[in-house]
């Protein structure tokens, strides 16, 4: 799983997801998207107002794992974005 971050002018975080067909069957892909949206919904008040694009690969995660992974990857992506500016 990976996260790309970019600024936005809306004042709140937004989520975009990409999951290819190689990641698995439709049931897996839909379940992964649903879990990631729920994790983002829970974390959106803690996240900086940026656009987050999550790349989901073939890893099946629980909701708690999605939440912790999203938090860690978002923090890392924001630090990397700040260093490049």
C-alpha cells in the first residue's frame, strides 16, 4: 500500500483510491475500498487538509490495520512533501 499527498485549497482532507484488477477478485477490491474509506473517515479530523491518493495492492487488511497504516503512510508522505518544498 502506498500514499501520495498533495495540497488542496478546500480546507479539508480528501481521499482518492486506486486498486487494480491484479489486486484480486471484485469482492476483495470492494472490501478493501470500504475498509480504507472507513479508516479515512475516522482519521480525517487528525489529517492535514490535503489530497490523499491511496494505492492498494494485494494485501488484505483489517480495519484497524488500515487505520494505522494510513496514519503512518500519511505522516511519512507529508514529511517527504515538506522536505521537497
